[in-house]
């Protein structure tokens, strides 16, 4: 009967998926942040660009959330850390909820 060696290196699949999820969620936050900064500093008429930036943000957030779920599954299988996948999942789905809420008039 064979057993696993005690010094088995930890697999990093969960961490990799989690970092990818966090990067995609961060990329989704950038267009909205740029439009908000331009709207407050340069010209208030830049606000209409939110209707272009928010769908991009929602799509990137959804992709980040899916990658975060994959990262959680991989981390569970590898007995690894859950930090990066949870961060990517929370950022991604938070973006989806806030962007959808803004476009549907939840905050008006």
C-alpha cells in the first residue's frame, strides 16, 4: 500500500485561478473608475460614458466571479489557500450586482 509523502509540494492551481479572477475583476473596475474621475474633474458631461463602461464592468465581473468559483473548486481539491479565489469572487459578483443595480435603477 502506497501513501503520499509528507513533504508533498502544494499545488498552486487554486491560487492561479484566484489571481486571474482578481485581475479580471480589477480590469472591470478600471473603466468605471476612469469615467467617474473624468466626470468629477474634467467635465460633468462625461457621465454618459458610464452606460458604455458599466456593461464592460459587468462582463469582466461575471468572468472574474466564474474564475473565482473555479479557483475555489481547485483550492478545495488541492487543500490549498482560499484567499485569492474568495477575493476574486467577491469583487466579481459585487461588480455584477452594483452594475446591474445601477443600470436597472435600484439606486435612484
